[in-house]
C-alpha cells in the first residue's frame, strides 16, 4: 500500500509541474533562446522533478501512515 501511495503522490506532482511548465512555455515563446540556456533550464527542471517527485511521494506515504497507523 505504501508503494501505491508513493506512486500516486509522485504522479500528482509530475502532472501539476507539467501543467505549470506548459503554461510557462506558452507565455514565453521566444525563438531566439540559446541552446545553452535551454539545456540549463532542462537540467534545473529535471532536478526539480526528481526532488519534487520524491518529496511529494514521501509526504503522501507519511500522511497515509500517520492516519492509518
């Protein structure tokens, strides 16, 4: 049960962050971005996704265990 709660928490974060990035992309469409800047943004987003997925997954499991003993 803990694994499924972790997966649900991770999926919630990934979906929410993806909606945020799509909205930000639509607002800042600029064709003159450099590849270096785009790659650095990609790695920052990757780190945020990994840390956020683990963090929210752990948070969901902790809440589940706290309320269900």
